[in-house]
C-alpha cells in the first residue's frame, strides 16, 4: 500500500472532525457517579494517590510490555536540551487547551481502545478487512495478518466512529490492533490495524504503515491503565492527541502523520514530538485530584508523545470494556471518588509544558 492510500484511510474529513469534537465532549462527561459534584469531595482533591480498590482492576495479569530499551519506558533527564521552539509550542499547546473546551479530556470509552488478553486456547477467528475508504483494493499482507486472531468471545470495540480494539496473546507474544472494527453477522471485520509479533522485543512502534493511530504508535503502550491510576504511579510515556498539528513534518517515534494545521496556526506542533511538564513544578503543592497528580508526576519523568489528532487535547485511559465485558466491575467510579470526568484534570499546569527536540531519543 502506498503512502497516499494510507493517508486516505486515516484522513479526517471536515464532517468526521465535527463528529470527533462532539465525541470528545461526550467522553469528558462520562463516568459521572450518581450524586457526584463537579469537584467531588474534598478528600478526592487533595494530595496522595488513589487507593487500591477491590474492583478487579486487572482481570488478567498479562499486559503487553515492549522492549526494555523502548522509549516508552525511558525517563527524561532533567537537564535535557529543549526544542528551539519550545516556548512557542508551549504557548500553542496552552492555547489549544483553552480554546477547545478549556480542559484536557480523558477518553475512557469513546475513542479509547479496549485491550483484551487472549488465553492460549482462545479460538482463532478471521478478521476480514472492509473497505471503509472505498479504495477498491485490499492490503493483502494485512489480511494475511488478520486470518488467525484469538479474539475473546466477549470482546467489543470502543464507542465512537473509530471503533478501535486491541487483542494481546501473551503465549504467542503477539498484539493485534484494529481500526473501525465491527461484527457483521457474527464475523469480525476491520478497516485497518496491524499485527505485531515478538512484542517483548519490539520498540513499541508499528511497522509502517500499520497500526490504528495516525502515527504508528500502539495504543496499549501510551494509554493510562486503571491499575496505574489506582496505585498513583505511571511509569511510561503517555500518548496525547492535539487539535492543530504540523501538516507534513513529523518526529520520531512517529513514522507518519495525519496533521493538517487546519486552523492555520503560526506554530503547529508536529506529531511524534515529545513534551513534558517542567520538572521544577512542585506537583505536591498543587491541589490536584489523585488521578491528575499521578499524571503530573509521570509527565515530569516520562512526558507525553503526540500520537494522534482529536477534536480536543486528549489523553486516553484503558477502556472499562476490558473489565465489564469480562463480567468484572467498572473500576473508574471508585477511582473518580465522586468527581465528574471532565473535572479530573482541573488545575493541571498545562501552561508549564516543555517540548523536546525533533527525533528526541531516536536510535543512531
């Protein structure tokens, strides 16, 4: 498949962009516990980390871990050189947060890929490619990769027009990712995605041009896990989507982009670029929800990577379908502790971001 065809598959039309903006608003309003207030109880807003709850945070202990040398797991040195346009990018980033709904969204259901762990004896099925972009042709390699996939019987894709879904099988060390997944008359279909073999040896980057995200970065690596939020400790780079991106240029670890700079901003941020929260910020002194505090601490140590386009500046959290479809409780109401979803990131210092150089951390 040539690059133009890939971009056509993953491009965002004006109408689709409007749908995604609306969907992000819905995502921000999800998981509002009965009787919960916007700010929640005082104890949910103070310091400390969220307590472990007996809600089945990890129904299956296995979760894909990429190569130990992967950029996903490497802390950023405090004295790292910054991008020459770090100040301009920081202002543009803060503008996007303020302009698009005034806060960072965390996608929990819509536009958040559920990851299902397949057992060794999970029955394999064929996931047939469907031509959502009406190209009139099929990527034969991808179809071969989708001919034998251990999809659990209870699996269901994310809500939203992207309908993402991930499947990981520890016994074979393989990961599958699906974009616009659907079940038609009992059979699985997907418009795009990828199959990754030897996950534990992979740097955590899909081979071009595969994977559901527009940058070739797997969702399983950069999503926030419920168990991490419960423990108050996130030990990896976090994926973040923005609204206005550089149109053609992208930074490693991305291997492609769907950036359009549709707003014609002066300093569009390239997809794949790394950013972090200024390490001099005293996170402990901030009046943050425990979830936001865990994200802030990780943002200083591991930072974020721009991995996709969205209708608002958005993080992704582990989709609760991973639990509920397996008959386990949704872990998020307990973690939210009475705080509405859109208020979780209130008072986060998004104006204190620093951007790293292009291709930061790329192996020589």
